[in-house]
C-alpha cells in the first residue's frame, strides 16, 4: 500500500528568483504497478513558511482554486505559516500548487508537502480562520 511521506522544498525568498517548478511529481504519484490510476483523487497538505501572512496568500489560493477542479481549504497558522489542503486529480492538484508557487513564490521560503487520504463529500475551496 502507498504510504504518505513528507517532503521539503526550499524556494527563493523575497528578492530571490525561484529555480523553476518542482519536477519530482512522479515521486508523489504511485504508478500503475502499485494498482493506482493516473486520474485517481489525491489530497495534499502543504505548509508554507516565509512572509506568507498579511500578503493575500489565502485569498490568492482561493482565487486560483476557483478556476480549477480542486477542493480544500487554506488557513493562517499561529506560528506565522500558512497551511492548505487541496484535493482533486493528481494533475489538477499539481497545477494548483504550481500556480500558488508562481503567484506567491516571492513570499515563500519553504514548503512541506504531505500526501493524505482523500476525503469524500468535500466541496469548494474555503478560507478558514
């Protein structure tokens, strides 16, 4: 059975350019040998650190989600980070996360990504308090 794993990615901070999109998505998606389909629902939890609060991060994430077939939520954490959970097809989730990185990358210094079990019955993408 596929086991969730944590991965950490360090990105450029304020004033530093990103080194391009993450290209290790194959590590996150179990292949056909594991009995999974490429259109399988996946869910990821991401914790962003850096100057990510007070810069419109949550509302930008919600805006990006409104144009894609994903569900989930985003919220500020008390430690100054932002956490989001996103669910959809593997391709939609990766496209959403890439868009978040592209739009908010100058504020992100690191992100921790964790694969999670998909939730049934979730709809929409919400900003949580």
